[in-house]
């Protein structure tokens, strides 16, 4: 019984990792279209990054105004 339980857990782990990998690849290759809410959030983030370049996480060494 214990061996069956271990085999079941191993199989579940393998299938979970495989499903995650396939889903990640699918989202990367075929991204969903940008919604108006997504666009508003992205534009607001760009405004904040422009207003506060010193805390820009994408460019940690950015010059301050």
C-alpha cells in the first residue's frame, strides 16, 4: 500500500509539472489580447516609472531628476 501511495504522488507531481510547462508555453506562444484594463494598468505603470526614475525596478541605476 505504501508503494502505491508513493507511486501515485510521483505520478501526480510529474503530471502537474508537465501541465504547468504546457500551459506556460501556450501562454508564451499565444498570448491573450490586451484588454482596456490591461492597457490602462500598463500606461499608469509607465507614468509612475517616468515620474520616479530612481525607484524603477527595471533600471535600478537610473539617474535622478
